[in-house]
C-alpha cells in the first residue's frame, strides 16, 4: 500500500477528525500551532495539527485514526519537561480539562489519578490522611500526573525508592492501536492476551532471556539502583515475571512512546507532620562525603552537596 506524504496524510486526518470531534477540539491555525511548538525546554517543533482530548473515547478515536495512517503522535499534559518531550512536528494530542478525576483507596493508602491532575493537587487530596504520592519533582506545583509518570520524574527526596516505578500499583493504558488495558482488571488482561498474545508472550520471553544472561541482568540491576531515567525502564525485565507488570512498568519513563497512561494508581507514602533540615559545614569534600555514608542508616530523605 502506498503511503501518502505526511502533509497529505495530515490533511486527510484533519478531515476525518472534523467529522468525529467538535470543531473546538482541533487546532489548525498557524499562530496557535506555533504556540504549542514550545514547552519548558528550549526546543521548538511546530505541530502540524493539535487535537485536544477530554476522555478515553476521544483519545482512542484520534490514536486509531493516526495509527491507520502511520502518523506519529505526541502527548502533552502540562508541558513542564525540560527535554522537549511534549513537542512534535507531527500531531500533538493535548489533554483537556476532562482528565482530572481521582479516587482514594482505603485509608488513602492508594490513589488513582487521571493524567491531567497537577502533582501538588494530588498531594492536597491526600494531605488530610498524612499521605502523599512518592514522586516529588521540583515542578510538582505545575507538572501533571501524566508527565510525572511518563517521564518517571522523581525529585530530590524520593530518589529510586519512592518514584513512580516503585510506587505503581496499576494502570489504565491505551496502546498505539487504540487498545485499552486496565492492569487491575482481570477481564481486561484476558482480553489483551486474546487480542495481543504475541505482545504478552513476547514480553515474558524477553524477560526470560534477560534474566538468563547473568551479566546483563546484574548490569541492569546495578544501573537502576542509582537514579537512572535514561531510556526505557529495562529493570522491569528483571524485577517482574508477570508480563502485565512488565508492560505497565515499561510505561513508566517511556515518555509516551509505548502508550498513553489514562490512569495510574499509586501506593501512597507517609507525609510526616514534623520535618527538619540542616546546613552543615565541612572542611573539605572528602569529609562531607564521609558524612553521607554515616547518615545512610539515619531517617534522612535527602543530602545535597553545595
């Protein structure tokens, strides 16, 4: 099958989406597309089409239409990333105001969040229970949950122990062909195994091969003991046997390249009512580093060298 040039494919896509979505969901004029060509990074890519989606049905409609034409899509929540993850010269899917629902689990030990919720707002929902989400990026007052999870944004205090990867319980994810998977729903798992058996079996086999290579498995474990958000979360291949656990943990840090996180359920962490900080002076860097080792057994959440 001949693939039309991108400009032609975008034009055809726009015509189709105009029949399926309200007019105000499509941004086609050059000025507003230019405005969406930047985020918090210093890069610029002007999208050829911006589509604003407010629910899973609209999102699936857009993804499937793009998938049929081989058109790349990029997702954008708050656009606070410093590395240009939220810009594209293809189709930009922008989250509207419809992605702000949440649910608290028993005792607020878990919280289910849609991707349009600002991180600080999630902590506000949990504050009465003295709980919070694990990730604490510096941009938490502006960054949204979709970007926090998709980038595995962590911050100074959560490190590698309480980031999105480590505190993830379950996820609703839309795959590249528009298929929806809810990893907390056994029926959804069964349906994906029936429709995408090669994907499910392939993940399990890939994990088996990685774990069978002792040197490779050890290298992956070592790399992800330190703060490492470069590339995919390959530690999922050594941390889990269940292909659905592997899949949802691969989504963390994938920057939207593997699927769209429509909802994420976090295991929450304590928000201690009493905290303290200290500024300590040392005669040299070596002594300061020795102090870090001495503090390791203590209940210290973060140590910074200035």
